[in-house]
C-alpha cells in the first residue's frame, strides 16, 4: 500500500460560510486515478479549487505528503480565453514551461521540442503557428492538455475536461490520462459521464456536498448512491444555523 | 521640407517637442496595445483623473514646477491604483467598479484642495500641457521614463503576456498576477504623467490607446502589433506637430486627430476584421 499523498481531514470548503464541501475526510493515494462524480452543485469544482490551493478551507485541513501545491497542474472548467488574443498555439503550449523557466530563464530549444512533441501526442502536429483563437473548442482543449503535458506536474486536477468535447477528442485525451497514470502521476478529474468513469477510472469519489462514497468505482456508482446524491444536492438553506458538527460523517 | 527646416532653426522649442513626441510614442503605444488586450482601454482615461489630488498638493506646495507636478501626480496615481487593485482582489467588487469609485473620490479630493485657489487656471494649463513649452529638464524626465518603460516591459514581457491571455492559468502556476498587474499599471501612470506635461492628460491617453486599438486590425502577431502601434504613434506625433505649427492650432488635439484618422483607416481597410474585408464577398477556400 503506497503512502497517502493528499489527505483531507474533516474538510469544509464554501462560500460566505455556506459549505459547498462539508466535513469531507479521506485520502487520495499516490498515483491514483480518481473520478469525482456527483450532481451539479455538489461541490466538485470547489474541492479541486481547495486542493489546488486557490481556496482556503472554512474548516478542517488538507495535508500533503511527497507533493506540494507547486507540483500540481489545474485545468479549470470552461477556460474562457480571448479568441482574438494574438498568440500562437505553440506559444500557448510553451506557457507550461513557466515552472522551469519563470520570468527570466530562456525557453530552451529542448522545451520547445517538448512543446512540439506534446502537440503531437494530442494529435495537433502542424498547428504550431496557427493563432490559438482560430481553434475549435475541442482543438483548444487538446492544446490545454498539451500545456499540461509540458507542465510535467505530479498531480493533475481536471475539472470537467470532456464536457462539450467529441468522442474522438475524448479518446485521445483519455489516452493521455492513462499515460499519466502509468507514470504514477496522480489524476483527479471531475467527470459527468458515468460510462466513462466506469471504463477509465478505477477509483471514484461521489460528492453531494457531503461524501456519499469514496473507493472502488463499481461500488461507489451504485444505483442507491446515485439516488442519494441527487436528493441531497439541491438544498440551500438561506438562514442555516451554525454547524456544530466536529467530525466527518 | 522648407517648413520643417524653418522650425528647427527658429529655436530649440520645436526640436524638444519632436523629441518628446518620439519618446512618448515609443513607450506609450506598446502600453496601449496591452491596455486594449487586457480590456482596460477605458481605464487609461480613468487613471488620468487619479493624478489630480497629487498634482494639486504639489501645486500648492511648489507652484508650477514641472518636476513637482510630475512627482505629485505619480504619487497619488500609484496610491489610488494600488488601493483599487487591492479592493478588486480582496472583495467582491471587480476592478472596474472599484476603480470607478476610487477615481471619483480622487477627483473630488483634488477639487476641494484647489477650491479658492487663485492660480487654479495656471494649474489647468499645466494639466492640459503644452508640447512647445517643454524645457530641457522635462525632456530629460520624459526620455528617462520612456527608456525605463521599454526596459521594464522587456523584463516583465513573458509574465504580462501570460497574465493578459490566461490569468487563471498564470495564478495556478504561482505566477504572481498582482505583481504583474501593478507593474503594468505603474508603467501606465508614469507614462500618463509625462504625457500630461507634453500633451495634456487626456490627449496622453489618446496616444496610447488609439495606436493600440488600430494595430489590432493589421496583425495577429503581438510583436508586429507593437511595431505597428509605435509606427502609428510616431506618424501621428510628427504629422500632428507639423500641422499644428503650420495652422496655428493646439498640438495635443491635432496629434490625436491624426491618430484618429489612422484608426478610421484601420477600421475600414484593416487586414483582420476590417470593414471592407468583412463585407466584400470573396470565394471561399478549399476545406
């Protein structure tokens, strides 16, 4: 059994004191490939924001062993990029070199080769000099995956990477995810397509603000769990009382 | 050509004016391109107003000394810009709303400071600038700021491009978006302050944003875009100065109208998204 890499202890994340993730405890093992599932408003994106460090916990802790936030790459849901911005596809992918190059070090030929190779992996050879704004939604998602490849992070946090993406593109990008898994990188992805989760993700975390279940995918995605998640997710209590609970359910 | 030669031989004023205009074009136009790309085109105008309280205080203390006015404007500009950015990043207000509130507060404070001041008209003159009244010291300050701007822009280039294009990604890799934004805003304010002494505050904004907006029609390459913007600013400054002298008009507005003319030409004939390209029916390409 490998050591837990990211441990959540009684974690509560939220907005203006209203919890979006409530008393969540558990661990993402080193090199795990975990799907985060659950209805809209279940706190899935919030959880990724919390893990990436973009959001401070209201309560509880996130502790990491053998990784830190600098080792994480985060692909947010629906990246809204200005299509008229004058930047090429290759330059967009090269942004992934920031961790190594920073502000001053030059982007070495090796890094550019790596960026070109990453474009090849996601099936976009020959697109290097095209303006990034001229790409379709799916092609842009491929470019963002290429940028993740160049980032070379230990932990990949992907928020709905396949929403509004066609099958061929999803297949290419899923093969990238499997490659990461083989390289023992940790992948945590928010996914809505349950068939995709069953086929490609060995572990799942089902959220509906509270943890419904967390473990082997086939057990987590039971009909009973899915129904429970659906029932819980829709609540928002305007004048909710202060939560007195101190331990995770 | 005779007209040009005559201007140079009649005294140092024209030479200084030309030099100041060239310096302002080289540093202001690249900033304008980024203002447009960061959707902050209108902020430039707002930033000019936050210079007022500092300029007023400097005027009350030191009178119509150019260096004092520049320093005053710079100090109040930076303070208000920092406050506004701070509020935008720590509260629910976005940059535009935060800045809109702060600049009105700054403007009102400046007006109170100057209330009952007999020489307010002199100050107004200073705020509107006069490129032909630039003395040797001011020219030195303008050139120094312009050179420093290009240097800083070169240093922060990579971060500025990334933060402008994908701020979420930039912060996810720990790039420090606040620092980049503040460095950029500082450059804007510095250039507005020196531009104000030459062209007047509002016209100084024009020499930044109009070339920036026009350049977008001519290239999809950021480097080329900067070059085009600088070119447009240079042609406007030189053409505007000469015409202003020739026709006895105030130089600031004439320079801006020159830039405006090139903006309209860009809108109509521009290679990327220009009107003619847009409405002319062309045969489509192979799939």
